[in-house]
C-alpha cells in the first residue's frame, strides 16, 4: 500500500483496530496523522469538531509527509494518479459527491501542491490558538478555490482573516520555527508505519481512515474518554 493512501467510510471493512506502539498520548489526547491536502482529512473535519464537543478530549495533529516530493509549482492530478483523464474525472466525481453528502464546499482542483510550509504554519497557528481556524481556511483555499498553498503569498492571505499576523508568515517559514516539530512528526509516521490518512491514535489504539462518527465514539469508549457534562 503506498504512503498517503486514504480510505473512506463507504468501505465498511476499511477500519483497522491495532494495539501497537506506545505514544505520548493519554486517555484525554487523540493524535491524528493528517495533511491539509488530503481530501478525507477535510471530510472528517466536521466529525472531529463534533468529537471535541461531545468528549473531554484534546486533539493533537501530527503532520504526515503526504506527497512530500511535490514541487512548489505543483503537479497535475493526472501526473499523480493516472494519465487517463477518465480515471481522474471519476476520482473527482466521487470526491464531489462525498463533499456534497457532508454539506461541504468542493471545487474542481486540478493540481496537487506541496503542503510542507502549510504544515509548519499550522503548528504556528496552533501556538496562537488559531489552529482549527487556519486549517479550515487551508481546506477552503485548496479544495474549493484551488489555490497554491505552497506559495508564501497565498499562505499570508489565508492567515490574516483568521487572526494571524500575515507579515509574520514569511518570517516563521524562513526561521524554521516549527521545522523540527514537523520533522519529528514525519519520522514518527515512518516509524509507526502510518500509511493511511487520516489515522487516529490514542493509547496505542489506531482507527484508520475516514470513518463514521460511531467508530470514533467507539474509540473514545474503548479508552475511557469521558463525555462532557
């Protein structure tokens, strides 16, 4: 299975429960291996938000090297998935139908862009208490507006409306403020043999892929996470 493969809840047997490598998580911390250019991570965003409302759980996003060799100018979907336009069109049709069923906007992206800088800025946004807002803005920029999120100018424009100082975006990237943290997440993903996005981990238990909300609830219950009063 290639790195970055994603599964969805239309495949009922795709869920994998694995008790494996101990992590730095506790029964109150759910770690999610993710990337802002993964469509199924975008599609799961509403379920993750609901989980935070229902359970006394902290979310720790772990960055994943999803197509990390993509050049900053991007690659066409055809170059990434298939030279056959019918295959690409079928993939996009399925994604659009899923987004529509979830009530999420979805445009017609034709390119895949490098997300490394966006990942580092995502951690910066979290440190400023704007992590969720910045991530949602990245999803819209990429999946709805088809913007090249590898460009500092684009990331600066995304940052400002969610309350982040856009003039600091270039500084954060050039200084490598969060480079080491992203590097550590990438190494952890490799050591744990993370192949599917999103992957949820708590106390060594994994839930793999975009899954129905009831399976996230089951993961919480298995690990004794308390429902909010």
